[in-house]
C-alpha cells in the first residue's frame, strides 16, 4: 500500500506567493475597474539585452543543422560555460576548478536539492527572515518538527534573527548546528554581509565542521566595491561553504532558467573527507538531472561575454534606479525603509503597529499596490513588508504615486 510523505503535512498553510495571488484575485473580483500595481514577486520585466538574444538565436540555429546539432550534454554543464564562470570568479580573485562548478536550471531548485547530500539528522539554521524555499525544502526532507502557527516557526530548526538592531545580518548560532543557510544580498531585507560578518560564519563553520549554503543570486546588484560578492572571497570558505547563484535576476533569465552551484573539492563536513561532498553532488546531478537546456547555456555564455556583462549591468542599473524611486517616495511619507542600495528589494516597517498581512491588505485596498508580507519569510519578518524594484519604470512611478496619494497613515 502506497503511503504519502507526511512531512508535506507539516508545511504551513499555503506557500507564500500562491496566497498572495489568491488575495489579489479576490480584490480584483471586488474591484474589477481598479488597476493593481505589482511590486511583490521578484520577477524581472525588462527584455534580454541584444548580445544575449544573439547568443540564444545562434543556439537555436545550431539545432537546425546536422553539423551543429547537439542532444544530451554533460549533466554538470557545458565545459566552456563552466570555464567562463571560472574566469568570471577569477576576476574577483577567486580561483575555481571547473569540476567544482555545476550548471543547473536555477538557484531555487539548487537551494532545495542541495540538502539531499546531507543526512536528515542534521540540525539546520536559517537566516531569519529568509527565502521560504530554504525552510520548506528541509521540512519536506524530514528535518523539522511541527509548525507553530502562533510563533510562525518550526520546532527542530534554529532561526538566526535579523532585525534593525543588527542591520539584518545575524550572528552565528550560540550552539552547534550542522547546516547554515545564508543569502547576501538578502532576500527579502536587501542587507549585504560585509567581509567581517561573513568571516564570523566561516570561522564558526570550520570550528564546528558545519556547512554553509550561501545564496548569492543577487550578487551582481552590489554596487559597493568593499562588499563581497562571493563567500569564497573569505579565506577558508572553500572548506565549509557551497555557493549557489543564478542568471535569473542579473541577466533576466527568470523564464530562461539557468543557474549554478559551486561545491569545492576542499569542502568537508563532520564525517566526510575532501572531495566526497563534491562527488555526492555530481552523483545526485547525474542521477536526477539531464543537464540544463543547451539553448539556455549558450545564452549564459553570451551573458558572460564582455559585451553581455556590460549590457546586463545596464539593466541592473535600471532596476536599482527603480529602487531609489520607491525608497525616496516611501521615505517622504515618513515610512521606515531599509535595503534598495545593493539589492533590488526594499524592506519597510509596517506603520502603526500593523501586522505584515494587515499592511498587505491596507496597501492593496487603499492604493492598489501589491507587496510581500514579511511574515511569509519567517517569524522575524512579522511587522515588515517587502517591495520589489523589478518593473517597468512607468509602473514603478505609478505605484509610488498611488501610495503617496492614497495610503492613509
């Protein structure tokens, strides 16, 4: 008799973004003539740059001729793309072997799948608030206890609190944990860890034989040259950290789907030798994954070209100008706003002591603007709210003006 994986039943009611969609549909049904301004889900909106489009076109054309047609590729990713990524990191002073780079279909699946190479009895710590996939995938894997609806957390997990007092960058746990999830620039707070802050975690992980899973999907949005874009800029990180990254946000590949994970040969955990975790991830990918789309990988090569990077950075600058428009508009209303300087998200304090979902409804029904309730990212997100800088300029300006004109504070 087949039985369900009962760990799915532990998941808190409804994934965050489907619940947002449900509330939007309800609002539109009640207000069919009102425009909804969407500053919620972090989905890119601007066209792919010309150099990237040319790379994708060439890949499609190659499939039309016997001489250039390709079928299955290397599950780990095309060698030339991995070499281009190694060069991309090398320009930051980070030396990587191409066998340590694994091409995938995005940071989200890598963030959830990577925990499969670790035992289910590992104690996990999460930066809180954090992208929900980190927590939910570990719940499904069986590492948590039950969900506490009053506290908004799961028993059996360690939540590393991020708040205004610590600049939304946590301290390492005061107890021994096995896996630590970090994201910098952080989604949802927009905070970026300094070299010194990351070093604390690297030192902690090395001392405790723990492994850091570091999500750097927004690294290209960092404008401050003093802030690290890779955890491997910290000495010793290759011994204790896996880095996950993506073309989704910095190159507009949210729908194209292309990312990568770095699992260094030097990486170890409490019961492994150097190289074993890298081999485990290789085995996982070759068993469960047929490799990223060959079309998408050609597009990735175009992104990493000199002209491609230049064009993608121009699109990033556009989004960051959006962030400035949102931040300035909200601050003029007297709202407390964080982020938006080195990442595409703005993190604001819900006014008047409102909960995150109360402010979601207030913003939607008074200004027609959709954001993301902070409580959906973890218990420390309660009372906060995320807005996204991804959007067409005219839509961003309309949304800010609607907030300034209609939100009752």
